[in-house]
C-alpha cells in the first residue's frame, strides 16, 4: 500500500436498506489536506473514534468496534452510524493493508460548524512495532483521574464511557507518566479505585483469578479485554469484573495493559513496586491476539 490510506464516508441513516455502499466512499490522498478548517473534530474534539488492529490484512474484532462506535455516538448525540456501511468501509481499508500489523482508524465528527451533516472518514496506516514492549513489558505509575467511581452516573455529560476525540487529557497523563520515569499510567478514581490506562484496559491476576475494573460507565469497555476474557474462559480460567481498590495493586501476581494495536503489554512495575511477569502466558496471549479474530 501507499504508506497511508484514507477514505471519506458520506454517512447514511442507520435505518437505510442497501446492500452496497461503495458509492458513499471517496478515496482521498492521505498525504493531502482533506478536512475543512470549520471541522468541529479539530476545533473542539467533538466526535468519536475507534482504532482497529489489522494483522496480515485481517481487521480484528470489527463488529465489537462498530458497536462501541455506535454507543459512543449515542452518548454524544451524534447520528448512529450505519453498521454495514462502516463495515464495508473497514473492509476497503483492510484490503489496502500489507502483510504485518496496521491500524485502521474510524472517525465520526460532529461535522463542519453550522454544516448540516457529520463528517466521517477511515484511515489505514502501518502500526508501530510493539514486539519489544510485548516481550520486555512496561513500567506504570498510578495517576489520580480526579473523579469518584460514581461520576458517570452523576455527570453523564462528561461522556466518560464514550471514546471521544477529546484525548488531550489522556495524552497529558502519558506525558506525566514519562516525566515520572514510567512508560504508561493507570488512572485511579478520587475515591481510590483502579480504572484504566489512558489508551488501554488493565487486566490483573490475583492467584487464579483474572480481574478488570467493571466498565460501569466511567471507563471504556475494551474490545481487547473482552477478547482476552473469551480466550481465558475457553481455557477454563476464572476471569471477572470487580471494584478493585488501588491498595490491592502491590499484591497483583501479574498485570497487563491491553489494547487493540499494542495488544498485551505485561506490567513490570507499578509505582516502582515490582510485579511478577508471566512471560509464558503473555506470549500465549499475544499469539492469540495476533491470530484472526472476529
Ligand atoms: N481505555 C481507553 C481509554 C482507550 O483509549 C482504549 C483504547 O484506545 C482502551 C481502553 C482499550 O480499548 P480496545 O481494547 O478496544 O483498544
């Protein structure tokens, strides 16, 4: 492929009955300007997105990503995407991806200021090389998210369960983690519970039980975490959702940050406290995550 690929979607109503959406796609030069300066995605971060991992041309877990995109759109009062239209757009982008790992991004923006419709586009690009991170692991620090665990219920306008384009806070948290000598961060609620990382879900193992914070609205429900849980269940392992106090972190027997493109990154330290790394399981999990998944 050219290094990058981009396609603009003319979004149709979610109820439209049509088999082929090819004529609603316009392939554009990914290296050339394509958006209006009035775009609300760039002016205000007003929109939602998804990042899908692609392995050897196979886009992973497309339907769970499209379902989360629709959920994010609903939470943001954006028109709900037509699932089949977006599925076909992802298929076109995936067909442009070469062997190896790529990333497809889906963006649904509020549109141009005072304009009538949302703007939507899909891109494909080579993924960064995470081979070393998956093997060696990452150091993380905990950071206060500044909200209590019940905030999603109390203040739904904060859009915490939506994957919005407003990631400036998440990026600032990563920079703070780097300043503290770590690779990544785990957000804690202000009442002391474990949430998620700025761009990943957290999975912990205590003894024989795998656990992750319950996605009750304050965090994103990760497609990779769901996929890992299916895999663990198939192998007869106990995996569930819990309210996890931050004070439990130092006694974790293993921990991972998981996300669609980086996949399973084993955590080696949390706030400078060593966490045991289960190399065999980590490599098995990444092997599974790199296999075609639907
Ligand atoms: N939580 C946040 C805040 C994220 O940004 C992401 C991914 O970007 C995730 C969790 C993990 O989601 P997924 O596994 O679907 O990539």
